[in-house]
């Protein structure tokens, strides 16, 4: 497997395009994107665990009952959730794209992200849909789905599947309201692999657990999160319809693309200045390691300490302690690490006296690691978060205005 | 029942005192306090649910096996948790106070709050203990137990119990690392009521659930939280040793004192500029209402919106939706309120168009209310939190240094 260019248009037969349609005032900000396959796709999706689900999610669940889709229409700037006519407008959005493309409405999926509770300007979206020019500029669409994001989130790979060369690419958005429990964002993955929707679904659920469900920006799980994978089969491999070596190759590539996008989301957390990677080793079970790792990645106190480059490991142990996972504090080792080195700050649950200047230097780069060893087993898990900064407060203090 | 002055020395027979002993550099900052009853007390305590428990908590559990205590020695500036010699130093702290007062060590309780993982400077504490002058200045002790707190947290009441006039008062500290699951802070309540330790324990557990467990500043549950109630019986009432009218009067007064202190802690959340009161009405069960209310009070996105005076009710509904409590979003009404008025922003789960200027005015004062009606039952619950501000990040970016 190797990384390649062109995101969601790296796979054969996929085109995309984006326009400014007037949801936002700034004419430079595109807020409507379309992703299309020239042939029908097997498709599967996962959705937010929030009980309050946005209208497009409910629509997509219906449209994916048959495991088939051919296009996705996506807007940013308005979540189409908890708003007047939200269900009707999600349907009209899909209908508009279907009409434009000459497809059945049931083969079009819809996604929205932005402010909750404001009626979707459907006429602007319908006019914008007709104005979209389709091509291969994946980055333009990746930018169009961004809200408070500052980094374009795009990734593609090439790998071998059943003797054929297969391509897979994805784009994602997400910066605030980011917390595990499904997708925690919007993510769209395209591939020219031939694979059944059942096997996509299985692969997607397996990898969401280890990627998007292991990042957190602020502990808030959105109403609109979803991740959709579409596979059009144009690579010509024998369709993957059961587990085995081909399925494993597909899962492996999907996991690579999703992890790359998930880490970009954590790194681009609203206001974030540092990506925090939390590695939990020596755990008895994967669940234990995940619960502990996510509790640490989510601690506001620790996140603020990382922002201030304060090696306040007491907050790591404290966050481990209030998680739902059991462990023996007297066995725990904690280190901080980065490209500037590594320093052990807690051994067997007790603080060590350490070189504060060295710790400060280790916490300087924009990517830092917190290494936890429970010293009770062989399981390990990695989670990702970001620091808590003045800018998070600034961005979220006046999001609607 | 009426409010009176003098906090923890309002009850007959209690004295207190505080000194600067050298844990902090600033000679103006007292960091050691002693609370003493002239006669033995019935006593009970609740402790943090964090698996990592500070040494003084483990000590107090032993010392309260008999339900008796006569003094509490408390330091701020060092948590005596996860540090070299932590258990030994907690014991030595109690021994030092016992020696000073002529009491048995088992009748002295200890509490610490501050940085985790640094060895307690026990010699400074022992010297400080001997230097404390006992008197009736409750406020001085309330200040001595403060860390990043900015508001003194003190309350006292007078009420009738078994035909006698009884006094009860408390002090508390807490500003960061504040989240439900027991005490979420330090709190010390004294009373001259005569009551068995079993009935204190019962009353304390009932009221912690409705007061300290319903506040949140940052979702972090500390290793050191505890709340201790001491009753010396000098009011002369017949000892309360069973449920009934006298017990109810005691619980009522205890709830009043604890709620007052809990709300002060929420209001004094690190960096907070606004107290947020979340009222959930029309719930099917109290648990449902509490889960929903706490989820809203804990949402970083909502807290930042309140700081920015942004009536972003979508974040309220979103936080309700990702809580563990089930409800029907299509029945939900949401209003914002304060002394400047009240405004309905969401009806039957859909956003209303509302006067933004009026909403801005309602969100202006330093105490605002979020009113949620689930419209499905008769239970209601109130929770308290605070906004998320630049200063929270600032305070926690360099706490240790």
C-alpha cells in the first residue's frame, strides 16, 4: 500500500465539484459539494450516537437500505437539524442532486454540517447544485465541507486486491463538537474496489472503533456525524463478499485512510496548538486501555496543561482514576515524549523528581505523546486529542454570529 | 431556619484558626487550618469516587470507623496524593494536631488540596500546627483552604430541632477539577446538633447527591474530594438517632448549607464569568432529569457559548442528545432566562426565530438560567455549572509553576 494524491477522486470513475451557493456571506467560501460515481456503488455508513439526529442522517438510513448509492450532496454552514422543514429539505436536497445527475433519488445521499436549528435555505442549495462543475479537484470539495476547520483533511492510497490495483481516498471535516461515539464528524471515502455493501459495513464499523472513536476535541458528540464509504468496483477485482485475504487488504487500507483523517481532525481541534497522542500500554484488555486513554485525552485540565507546556502528570493519573476502567494506581508509569525526547515523570504511581527544563523542551513541539504503562497485561491502544487554548473559547464564544 | 454569620464557628463549642506555614512562597497566603470541637463529635464523611485516592482520605476512613472525631487539620497547596511518603505524612499531620490539642490521633481527621505528586513538607506543617491560634474567625480558615478559588465559601444557619435552637455552618473550597461523583471539593460542616453518626451519614449521602454532585466546572473529578460533617451535641437537643421530624429538620438544614456552598463553587469555577443554572422540568424520573441536566452543564461548547453570550440553544439540545438519558426530542422546549427576562428559543424540538437583542440582554448578567422542559412527566432537577473562559485556560496552563 502506498499513499497517492487526489483524495476522493483517486479512485476510478469518481468526480466531484463545489460551489458557493449563498449559505455563508463570504463569496470566497464554497459551502456545497457533490461527489459522484459514474457507475452505481456498494455503500455503507455509520452515524452519530446522539439521540438527536439531523434530518440527512435519517434520509441516508432509508436510502442505504439496499446498500447502493451513486452520489453524495453535502453542505456546510447549516446542520439541517432541529429546524423547520428539516426532513423535507433533506429530501429536496437529494432530489435536486438526483435530477441534476439523472439518478434515482434513493441513490443519492445527503449530509449537512453547521448551525443547528436554522431552516436550511433549500432554494440556494438547489440552484447551487445545478451550478456545480464536476471534475477531479478533491481538495476544493474538502475545503467546501469545512466549517471552523483550518486544515484540509484528505488522504488516498493505492493497494493490491485480488491481483488488481485498487484506489481508495477520503475527505473529512471536523474541528469542534468532536467526541467518540461513532463518526464524530463528516467523512466520505470512495474506492474503485469491488466489494459488497455488507463487507463495507463490517470493515467500516471495525475501523471506526479504532480511529474516529478514539479522537476527542471537546467531549461534545454532534447531531450530524457520519462516515460514508462508496465502492464502484471499477478496479475490476473479483467482488469481496466474504472475509479472507482480500477483505483483510480492504480493511487495512480503509483503516489507514480513516486513521489519517481522524488524526488530522484531532490535530485541527478548534483552537488547538498541539496534537496529543495518548498511548496506553500494558493493559489487561483493549477496552480498559481505550477507556483510560480516552479519559486522559478528554481531560480539560490536562489539555490546558499541555497548552501551557506544564508537565502536570498528576492530571494524567487523576483522569485515569475517574475513568470507568479499573486499574492498580501503584503499578502505573507515565512519560511525556515528543521529537525532543522522552521523560519518565511517574513510576509505580508516585511522582519522580525530574528535569523541568527537559520537560518543557519535550512539550514544545506541536505533536506530543503521553505514554502510560499499566504494567498488568499486553494490550495497547492509541487515542488522539488536542490541547485546550484561548482560541477554543474564542471560536465557540460566538460561533453563530 | 435562618441564615446567620460565622460559618464553621456558628455552632457552639467549635473554634478554628489558620496560619501561613511555608507551603506557598507568598507569606500573605495562609495554607494551614485547624477546626476543633471542645467536646467529641459524631461525624461522617463522603469521599471522591476517583480510584486514585489521596492519602488523607484513606486515613480518615480509618479514623471514622467509630463515627467519632474532634478536629480536622487541613492544608492547601499540596494534595498529598501519589507522592513519596504520602500515607506516612497524612498520619503525621493528624498526629501533630492531636499532640497540639491533647487528643487521640484517631479523633483527628486530615485533608489536603493542591498539586498532586509532590512530597508534603511535613515539618512545615507540624511547625505551623503548633503556631495556630484558635478563635472564631471562620472566614480566615475558609481563605486558608482556597487554591485557585476567588470567592470565600462560607455559610451558616440556625434552626429548631427537638425544641432547641441548633446551629450549623460550613466552609468549602473548590474551583477547578470539579465534577460530580461525590464531593468534588473539600467541605467541612460543623453543628451543635446532637445526632448519631449513622444519621449524619444518611443525611450527608442524601444531600451530596442533590448538591455537590449536581455541579460541574470542568468534568474532572479530583483525587482529594471530601465532605466531612461534625456534630458535637452542645445545642442540647435529644440525640437524633432515627428518621422522623427531627431528622428531617437536620437534613433540611444540611441541604441548605451544602447547596449554598455547592452553588458558590460552581459560580467560582476557574476563570468563570457566569454561573449557569440548568433546570430540567417535566421529566419522567429524577435520574433522567439529572443525567440530562449534568450533560448540558458539562458541555464545553455550551459553556463557551454562554461566555460569548451566544443563545446557541442547538448546543443544549445536542448535549441532551448525547447524554445517557432517553427522551423524545420532538417534545422539548428550551428557554434562556436571567434577571433581564426569559426567552423561548426552541419549541417541540424545533428552533424558533427570536429577538437576538433580547437574548443578548438576557445572557448579560453573571447568573443565567437554562430552562428545559421535557414535557413527559413531573420530575424536576436543578444543576449548576459555569462558563468556559480564556481565564480557565490561563489558570490551568501553568498551575504548577
